């Protein structure tokens, strides 16, 4: 198991192959993901980055583009609980991962568990099901040395 593995964003999509035209809103949203320090961005994060860059895309346009990108596999969407949804560039290798969230800081770490999908497939088959999709989100709080370095010095 590894956490926060380095990730190289995929090259710009071949627009005709993904079934979308390269419109200005799509190009600008993709640019935000490709140049963001954070790999996991909410729709509001994307919108704020566009406003900061002087772009005039509305929040509803951002949501529409994110949905289109998810549908064609350019982005993946993760529900992190309590109505918090983030998007990230799809891994070109197709390798899936889960997320580990810090309840104190909101930091999102990636969980790379190479055998998890195969194990889930085996469990699903044992129950007479074919695995169609899966999601893994785990929450944790600082402990030990990490707790001592937390700004508040206490847990939420």
C-alpha cells in the first residue's frame, strides 16, 4: 500500500476520440487541472481558479464541463462524504485508487491498493454479483507525532 504516489497528468485528450469538441470552457477547465498543485479539485475550486485567472466562466458551466469530462473518462469523480465531491484527472493507466481523508485538516491522500479490485471482484462473485464499479474512502484523525504538529493541538 502506498500513499500519495506521484502522478503525471495525461496528455491533452484527443478531442474527437472522446466525443467532445475542444471548446474554450473545456480547455480552460482542463488547464486548471493540469496546472493545479492539488490533484483533487471541487467544482468550486475550479471556478475560483478560473476567476483568479480572469476567466469569465460561470459556476454552472464549470459543473457542466466537469460532468462531460467525467462521462467520457477525462476526469474521475469521488464522493468524499458530507456532500463533498472532488474531481481529478483520470489515470491514463486505468489504475484505480481510494482516498484517505484527515478529519482534522481535510487533506486527501491517495490509497493505492493494487489487489483491492481483484479482491472485490472475488467477493462480489461469491455473492453472485458481477462487480461493476467501486469506491473507497476512509477517514482518519491525526495520532502521535502528527497530533503534536496539528495547529490546534487538539482533535476536532
